[in-house]
């Protein structure tokens, strides 16, 4: 009995002298430990092109894109660097889902993104901004799943993944359906909420793309607390990437890079760090101890405190407070407070207490804002 090979079945590129590789779930693909998130490109297109091209030359074989990043220009900025080098590289596309989404519209979007990227197919395409509540829209007759299956039948897509910001428990239910080959979730030293989901994905053979390994640049700022917690004394960004790669259930750490220095540093970190050296559990224990210092005074970003009568962006301030108090990111927190627009800043607080009345965790928000004011004005913990 003859077996027909899958369309576009060329092997992924490898650069074993400059990159490490990991199994991408049960797909049979070996994905680079470092992948490239294409959402932070600059206006310098020559630089963007050079970054993508050099990343491929160094063995990076996964690029995460969608038409919607960078005001609709993400894939246009990515395509020139892929020219002549796309064979053997995963370029993932992404489209959202809503009650009005149909198989026809989803399939047309896949074709549109392929056209922009000048590709013949997607080795991975993601259902974007997904949640468990959207599952009926995925599964309905004539819905997104039907569109995906037609794309697979036509050779336009090989594998399907999803990404979003639902609860860890709901995402576990999503991957347990068996519909998806990969999941993309934020994961780093200061946001480990999806750790149970990542663990379950590993058990099920679902590939895991860990986005935001440096927490959108937050973890590029030094913190002696974090260094002590994970037992590493090195530049913070490299330490952050190593933590993510130490998790045995992470397939690839997806970092948004827009300078050659960032690319070179991250490639060196992914190349030099041997996950077989272990230490992941010890690092987690150290981070758990930091978290325990806060007790119950921990903002979950539920946003029940909003809107503030005075226009203050309370969740953003609470994130700054957490990263300062829990993780020792003093310098980052000061800079973050400076970046908050005046109309949303803590200077507008009149201590009305409305936020505390609405907070399910009964946090002392007014006191926390006062502590942040002291930090911004030169105080320390």
C-alpha cells in the first residue's frame, strides 16, 4: 500500500552550531529553542529585513506573525527577510474568531496572509485571541474549523494552533479537545500563571510557544531579588530567557526583537544554555518564595476597580507595585510610573476609596498608590 507524503513536507532548517532544537509536540518537527516574534519591528525596513535573514542563517526556524500587528504592517515588514529563505521555516499566521466568523471568511484570511508573506502555505496557522467561550464559534457548521479543514485539504495549512489570554483552566480544556497541535501563551519569571497549562500540554504532546519571555522588556531591568531567587548572576534578559527554556514542556521561547544586539544576545543564550543541566524546579521554588512575601496583597488584574472616578489607570499602577515589591524591579517601576499619562497617574487620587470597595481581594489600593508615589520621588522599599 503506497503512502502519499504530506504536501510541503520539507524538513525544517537546522543550524546546530548556533542553535538548539526541541520537539514541537507530536508534530515530528524540531523547532528552534529561540523563535522570532514579529510584532516589534521598527520603521527601518532594511534593519527588519536583515534581522529576519540573519535569524534564519543562525538556525531560527519559527516566526510568529499576523496581519494585525504594527498597525497592519507586521507581515509586510516580515516578508522581505523571508525572500529566498522560507523553505524549511515555520511562519505562523493568525486570525481571530467571533460569532460572525465563517469558514469562507477564515479561509479567505489565510489566503490573504499567504499572499502578503509571499508563501505557498503555512506550516502553522493559529486561531487568535481564542478562549473556551469561543469554542462554539469554532465548531459550528460552516464555522472556523470547517475553514481550517478545507485549508488543510488544499495544502494551505499543515498544523493548527491557538493563542489567547483565557484562564489556565480553560486553556487546559481547549488542548484536551485534541483539536490543536500547539498553544501560544505568555510565560516568564514574573508571569507563571500558565505553568499548569504548559505542563498539561507537555503531557498531551501539544507544542508550546512561550511568548513574552522577557515580559515585554520588563525583565531587561536588573533585579538582585530575581537573581538570588533563581541562582543566576548574569544579564537579566539572558536570565529570563534561560528560565523559560529550562521548562521541559516549552517547545520554543518567542521573543520580539528589533535590534541586532537583541538578536545576537538571544541566539547566544539559546545556544549556550543546556536544558539538560536542570534546575527548573529549584528556580520555581525561589520564585515561589518571592511571591509568598506578598501574601494576599497581590493584584490579579481583574479590573473590577475600573473605571476610577478620577481616571487613574489602577491596574497599571498595581502591576508596577507588584513588580517592585515582589520582584525587586525598582528601576523599571520608576520608569513605568513616568510613562503613565498625567491624566491617568496616581497624582489624581483623592483617596475616595471606590477602588477598594470594588476590589474582590480587598487590597489597600490607596496605601499602595502612596508607596508608589514615594518610590517615584526617590524612596526605596
